[in-house]
C-alpha cells in the first residue's frame, strides 16, 4: 500500500499503542503523536515516546485531560482525523470535535462486549471461544461510539493474554487499512453497536490482588486466570513458606481438600473447589521459571509434608 498523503494524529501510550503505531507509520502520514510523558523517576521503557523519537515523528506529551484540552486550544494541528489506541487519558468532547472526520478508536473486543480498560484479559477469563477488534468513532461515553467495522478472532484453550494481544494488534491494523482511507474520503458512517449481537459487558483494570490464587475456585477458572494474568498481575501462591508464580497448568479430574497439594504423574497437583490443577511450569521466588518436574526435584518437601 502506498502511504497516504492525508495526515492523521495518533493518540496512544502503552505497549499495544507502540506496536500499532509502528504498523500505522508504514502506511499513513503521522502529523503528530500524542502520548503520556516519561514519569519522574521512571526507569522503565516509555514505548510510544521512544518509538516516535526513533521514527522522528512530532511528539506532544500530555499527562491528563486538562493538558490535552490545552494542547488543542492552541489550534496547532491540521489533521482532519485522529486514531486512538491504548491511550489511557480521557478525551473531552472539545478534542473530539476538533477533528472534522472524528477520532477512531480501535478497541480489542467485539463491542458492546467488554467495554473498558482490559478487554483482552476478560475475554480469556470468561472462557469465550471468540473475541475480536472493533473500530468505533470516539464519543465522550466509554466505548459507546458507533462502529465502523469489526472482525473476529478465535481463542483456543491454551491462549495467553500476550499471544492474543499480538493477534489482535495485527487484526486491528488490517481493519484500519481497510476503513481509514474510506473515512478520509468522507464515505463512511457508523453503525449502532447492537449490530454485533453481543450483550453489554465491562472489563476493569486488574490489581495485584487478582493474582492471588484462590484454590476454592474450580480448577477450570484458575487455569484461565493463569493464562490471563501471565504478564500482570501473575498468578501467585505459596507451597509451605515458599512463594511461587504459576505460569502454565492444566486441569485434572481429581478431588481433595482445596489448597492441599500432592504429586500425580510426576507433577505438583493442587486440589481445587472442583477438580484439581496440575502445575506444568512455575517460578519460585528468586529463581528462574522451571518445569513442575524440576520443581519437585528441589522442593518436593514443600508439596508433600
């Protein structure tokens, strides 16, 4: 595809935004990148900021809604269209109205399913077989804008949040490639979210407490949590006095007191509220990730007392 001559403004801050921007910059002229600034004393990476600098794109940093409003009150941007992915700042109606063609938000679910900040994790947690990406016109209400289009993505029984995220970034870009040129030509109108046939549901930001494994839950639910939380907040528990993070596990048809551990087929197994969980891989505190068998070789006494 030849790069479009009509410019767009990109709004984004997180890792998903950075990967999306890298793809967009190959096919679209980016007039400006609007992102969060590097926080004071922040030692980690700032993905969008660093990528935009490497691509030599114009950058505006804003820390909150007020900063964003002030930026657009200066009337320094000429693009007629904005694209927003993984931004993390509320966008006011004033800023939305600045763009004659609107701001397009790529949201990683089939709306109105999983509105809110973490649709990918909640798609895995819910056990659904499909999710997808929706392109919508940004409105002041959270994730309620008219749809430009959507595409579905299957979720198999072993998919983790990072794996699904990568697939959805690729799917998002294919949708943007299809719909943005049509929108720039003024030939696109949105449709109600009801056309997808999905029920309204909401995701939320995960907390560290979400990662604490509750062995009273069914093993099937805990296994989903392990896949959904593998990057954050990580699924953690204790074997005796040893803190561990569980990274891969599978359900086995065994019953026992929830939270009690044993060894079955050379793997650590923990009984749950329903069935049990065999732990394939885990990371003891201060150690590298290891298989369940390797863990038993060094820590069997933590499983069988």
